[in-house]
């Protein structure tokens, strides 16, 4: 698992530099601008991962309430004093850096659910046992949607649903929750015209390649240009301001163009190894809390990967979800590595049993 994490992180750093160098030169007159920031966040993230790996995972259960309250408070703060960019208020300014509380709430929500579901597992056959988890989900997703950030809300909702399933919630209740989730998602799309445009663009992005289908079309051009072996590292044409968010949301499109089908497949295999090992850890964990925590962290990352790849390949609407360990982004990388550090600690205990 650790090898897969390091390889994905290394590939991500290389691709961040390759995909962002031209944009960095245009915007900041420094081709290394994004690379230097990504290296700084990666170094801090690796430190967080190393610390989390050494802390016994059971210790986090005692910190569930203060961590959850703090994370929710930061989500509230974003709505009041947050930094607004591209029509969304998702960041808190910390000097030269920006912290994204919605990235913090993802592992904290997993921690809360693992603690609650492991403690009240026998009550999950009734609605009474499920309601506390649903209330927490509603509060968190409500605050995130207010930013607005539908993509992160979908990740958290999907992870919550998967953890309820893993914990043994009533199957009929899960069907009802799935239907309610779909209805809520459609409602969130209907009330925002730009989301509806993105959803409709999936059917035929080439019908409006200069507007609603632009991001998807440019992403598909990049992937198609790569072929089996790619055009070569650093030789992408689509990164020259054609593919939007080339070093964040659509970095896999540039990776596919430069490294080809084979390079993209290698990345997918590394993610598969990470997910497989994470789920094996969940199955072998020495207690219920560790099992659900390992499953939650693994599923949280897996949901993000699936959504990001779905967007890049044009089978899902654009959501703004980055590719874990690969995309540029400080808060995302920091809290992903921290979460994986916790997973590594559970793994150490699991394989001793």
C-alpha cells in the first residue's frame, strides 16, 4: 500500500509540473510556480501521514466530537469570511495559503461515522439507529452546498451510504436512502441552471463544443491524442490553455495525452492496489471501529477517483472533484495523505492479527 501511495504521489508531482508549466509562465512568469507549491504541500502531507501512521487509530475515537465540531465550525466560517473564487466561497485565507474546510470534513465525517456505526451497530436495523448519521450528513452537505460545492457533497454522501451498507444497515432503508439521494441530487441540479447545462451536455458535448461541452470536448481530445504510448512527457498540446483546470480537475486528461493508454492504465492499477489493500485491511482489522474506519477511508478515496475519471471521460457532468494524490491542490493532498496515514496504522494492526 505504501509503495502505491508513493508512486501515485510521485506521478502526480511530475504531472502537475508538466500540465501547469505553461499556465504558470503565463500567469506568474515562473514555470515552477505550481510545482513549488505542490512540493511544499506534499512534504507537509507526508509529515502528516508519518505522524498519523504512528498514532494508534483507536486514539482518534476519543477526538471524534471536538474534530467534528471544529470541522463544522470551519465550514460555517467559510460562508462568512471565506475567500471567494470563480463564484464559490470554499477557502479560508491563511497568509499565502488557502485552507479548504470541505477537504477536512471528509476524513472527519468518516471518523464520526466509523465511531457511531461501530458503537450502535445493533440499532441499525431501525430508522432510529440511522437518523444520527443522516442528520450529521444533512448538516455537512447543507453547509457544503451553500458554498456551493455539489461535487464534495456527492463524495461525502456516497461515502456515507457505502459505510452504512458496510455496517449492515437495513437493506430496505438503504433502497429508500438511495432514492432520496437521487432525488436530492436532481433537486440540487434543477435549482442551479449551470448544473443542468452540465448534465445535459453529457449526452452530446460536441453539440456545443464552445460553451457547455467545452471542458469535456477538450478532455476527450487530449485522451484521444495520447494513443497507446502518448505524445511524450511534457509534449502535451492540450495543456496550452485548451483543457481548463489542466493541473487540477482534468489532470488525468493531460496524463493520458502525454503517457498514453499504458500510462493511464498504470495509474489505475496503482489505485486498484491501494483500494484492494485498503479493503483487505478493513476485513482484517482487529475491531469494528478499525474495520469501518479503514473501509470509510478507502471508499472515500475510491469515490473521488471514480467521479474524477467519469468527468474526464465524459460520462459524468463536471463536478470540480480532483484526482487524489495526482491533482494539484494543497488541502486535498494534505488531508488525503493524513487519511492514508490513519489507514496505514490500521493496516499495521490488521496484519498482526
